[in-house]
C-alpha cells in the first residue's frame, strides 16, 4: 500500500484514461477490454464506471479498495504524487448533496485519515485495508 493513500476511495470517482500498456496489464487478470474500458467522445479509452465509481472499486468495511490494485493503470499508480493524498480534504466534498450516490462517498470521507492524522493511525488504516484486500 502506498504511504499516501487514505483509503477514502475518492480517487476511484475520477475519470481514468487508459494506455495500451494499462489495458494489457488488466487483461492479464483474465478480464476482457470490453468489460472495463469505454471510449470517450474522442475515442480515447477510459476505465468504466458504475454509479460514479470505477468498476474495480469495492467498499470493504471502512476502506475503499481497488480490486485490481497490483495491475491498476499508471494514472492510478502515480496518484496523488505527494506525501499524503488530500483529496478528501478538498472543499468540493464538504458541500456535496445528501443523495444516495453521495452517501458512500460521505461515509468513506468520515473514516478517511487526513494530512493532520498521526502517522500511527494512518499505518493502522493501511493495515486494515491490506487485510481487507486479501479477500479479493
């Protein structure tokens, strides 16, 4: 697990463009491109999403997890590119409407560590997420 992941799952709501190498890596898991990729209006391939979430996202307990973590796209591997992901602290998430689609996001946000969270609590969250990933 990367040390900068807070397991809030918000990055799994972002649009992810796929490269040819991303597609090949994911296909090695036995999935067909048609199952996980969709073309945008310009013909570029993106990860499919269901109800606003990446199709590989799963919520396990209090953690948002990637079910293809070891073969995730490069854009996912490079995110957020800093010591601690602070996406959960972004203002946009403080003003979300309370609807069914946003409830899971709000629950994950409530449980996500932030940049102010002590390192030992972040480590514990990562350990819990790693245990949950063992089921996939």
